């Protein structure tokens, strides 16, 4: 049986969103960007806070098709015995 793992990165970035409206009133009423908006991420201002590695299981169509690898505390980079998962 082959194992697969997915790695997820989380962090912050700087971005700008633009959207065109037919009038000033329409623009002022729009609180959040719609699906018509254009997002631009500044690649020079992307920072990564932490990452997580999860094992991909062969369980089809289930919510737990990814199992988190808890052998490391991602925020501190330290191993915690209480986080080890025992497979019996």
C-alpha cells in the first residue's frame, strides 16, 4: 500500500482587489468584492506562519480522507508526546 501526504501552508499576504461598477451608488452599496472582482496578490509580501502535513488515506468520499500528522506541533516545531496518534 502506498502512502501519500499533503502539505498545507498558512500565512498572510498583501493583495489588492478591483471591481468595475456602472455608477458611484452601485459601488458605494457593494460591501465586499463580488465574483466579478479581480484579485492581485503581491508575491513579495507573502509570509508563511506555519505548515501542516496530513496523510491521505484511501477512504473514498469521506470527510476524514485526510488524517493530520500530529507528531509535531506546527506552531513551535517541537514534538509533543501527547499529540502522538496510536494506531492499534
